[in-house]
C-alpha cells in the first residue's frame, strides 16, 4: 500500500510547495508595489537601478534586436518566395518585432543580465548580514532594496523595448535593402503604414510587465536565498529560470488579451 501511495504523496507535496511559492511571490510583489508609493524614497538607489537596468542593458538589447531583425527578414523573404509573397517582408518584420520578438527578447535579455545581478547582489547582502544591518538602522529592506529596483524596471524596460523594436526593424531594413533588393523609401512607407497604435501600446505594456517580473524575481530569490556561496548560486539560478518562464507565460496571456479577436 505504501508503494502505491508514495508517488501520490510526493506529487501532493510538490503541488503544495508550488502553490505556496506562488502565494509567497504574489504577496512579495504586492508588498513591493505598495512600498513604491510610500515614503521615504531613496533617490540614489533608484538612479543606480535606472543605470544598471537601462543604460547598461542597451548593448546586449541592441545587438540582439538588430541580428534578430535581419534574420527575420531573410526568413520571411525565403518563406514568402514559395508563394510569390516576397513583398510582405516590411510588414511582417515590423509586426513581428513590435508585437512579439522585441518585447520577449528584451525581457529575456533583462532577465539574463539584470535578474541574475539583482539576485546575486541581494543574496550576498543577506549572507553577509547587511540586510540585518539595514533593519537595525530602521531601514526597511523592501523599501531600500526592492522598491527602487522594481520602479526602475517598470519605467525603463518599456523604453528598452521601444529601442529594441526600432533597432530590430532597422536590422530588417538593412538586410532587405542591401541584400534582398528592396527600395528603401518603399520599405519605410510600408512599415509605417502597416503598424497600428495598438501594436506599439501592446509592446510597451509587455515591456512594463516583463520588467516588473524580472525585478521581482531577482529581489524575491535574493531575499530568500540560502546561506553561503552555494545559497547565492542557487538563488541566482532560480531567479533567472523563474523570470524567463514567467515572461514567456505572461507574453502568451497578454497576446491572448490584446489580439484574441
């Protein structure tokens, strides 16, 4: 009998642990959001977070976007040529970058670069008891460590998404005009005429959501890391994994919400 019930018990424990983690992350995220709107405000921490999340992420975002836009143009041209639809390259590159590839790739790059950095930094502070020192100085760790990073991510990641969209479309433009023989003026006109305001708005909203996820996961796993160097490493790895999966899941839900009709 024990042999039969053991797998079910293990499955039940895993399910309960998963649900408990979801509840803890939700409470943590809501608490971090409330701290954004309550004083005191730490301007220096906020400025450092803006620099780290925004400015220092531009190189990887730009390189990722321009190569993705160029590869997308080549793939669409090759696929379209099979049924004489090569002319749709500008429109599909634009809508593909703005609606999907731009926000998702920027979100994943931010998760890889920023979430890991936040988790490692906060986890190290916990291991070295710096977070305990903040508490003894009457400084709330959520207010000082989490709120500035979350606010900075909510503001700057949509900006990164917008820049990534532009660079990705430009990458498709370069490949199409220099390699595939498209007229530059016609390419630009088709791109501008095809994009709608709802496409751009949905892209920026996705950026804000993905930025919030990336910052929240980094802070949550950093705050709840284990002891020692091994605990820091586990927290860093878990934060990136959770952020990447949640970003992809949120992308599906937001796409279903914006473009279901």
